[in-house]
C-alpha cells in the first residue's frame, strides 16, 4: 500500500471537503433526485438521469477522498533533511532554456496547484528535482520537450 504523504494543511483541507460532500453534498443530490422523481416517468426524465449521474460522481469523489485519507501520513517537516529537495520543500530552479527562475513547493498530487506554485512530486519536474541538492543540474522530459534546470535554492 503506497502512502500518501500530505502536509497537515493538505490533510485538513481534504478532510473538510469529505465532510462537506458527505453532509451537504449528499443532501443536495437527494433533493435533486426527489424533485426529478416527482416530475413523473423516469424512463424519459433527463433531470432524473442528470441527478443520478451527479450522485455517481459525488460518491466516486467521496470514495477517492476516503481512500486518500486512509493511506495518508502527515509529514513533520522538522525531521526532514533541508539540504535536499523533498516533499514540502520550496525549490527555486533556473530554466536554462528560458533563462528564468521559478520557485515551486513540492507536494503530493492531491495538494498540487500550479497557479499557487505547488507541484506534484509525481509530475515530470517534481520527479526530476526530488532528492536533488542546491547546485545540481538535471534534464527533465516535459510535454514541450527537454529542459535543463538548475537547483538554485531549497527552503522549508
């Protein structure tokens, strides 16, 4: 069983989403199904079909969250070597092709948010910089081609 390493913040966010989906989400879907059912013949009731499909998607998300949280292990970043890029490290990289520096925080895929500067350790860049030290240069295969990046700074 593969562990899902999460920050405390990420774990609590997923836990809150699960609680909301189980209470408010299920209640809203049940009301939609009830309203659609009241409109008559279910065999040609598009609203009923849409509500049942939404219910299926909701239950799928609930199952995913329950699975993620069941396998979760909250990381205590005090015990992690700060000289290397690991989960919850903020890494400043220099892209040799674009000649630009960018900072990313390495997180689990459930916490990834590219716009917020959080990239998954399962992404091509995340995999490439995981375990590196300041000054290391790595080649990364990304959808746009190959890029050469240099690790400029690692912080926690």
